[in-house]
């Protein structure tokens, strides 16, 4: 179940960007250990705890707060590989697509969906920090 939650480093970066989901069911402690928040008061920041959102919650937050829609997708180059793209919902333009293919040479693919999902989240954080 832990793979459903974004890693500690990205949770820290989201907090710096203003992410405040008190509805997350897990939290990280100050050394990055993941544990359930059941029974912890809503004002858990006093205890030094950090929300541990799921990938779905993080991607939803970027859509709602920054109008950035991100999605991993598949490409078939003889075997299924994974990429991701990020689109600005206002302009409907692509902000980033990590898949580069030209003349039979392809770059930016990942062997698993989870790798593409994590790299997509990292890119969303980078794009947002640079705004």
C-alpha cells in the first residue's frame, strides 16, 4: 500500500508549495517514516508531521491550484513503455511531454507506470517552483 503515497521528498516539496491536505490518511514523521494518522488531531503540523498524499491527491491538487493536468500514458515500441505529459488547462497547451520520438529514436520512456508517475510528479513540482 505504501506505493500509493508520494515519497517523503516530494511531500516536503508540496508542503513548500502550499499543499495542506488534512484528509490524508497517512503522514510522515520528521525522518520520513510513513504511518497512519488515525487518532491524530487535525492540527498535526504542531507535532512535526507531514501529510502523505496519494498520487491521485497530489495530481488533483496541481489541477485545482495550478491548472496543470498531468497524466502518464503508454507507448508501444515493440514493448509497452510509459511516458507522461503535462497540459495547462486554461490555454489547453502542453507544458511538457517527456516522450521524444524522431527517426526511430525514442527517449524519455520508463519501464513501469510507477516510474513515469513519480517523474511526472517531480516535473510538476519543478514547473510550479519556476513559475
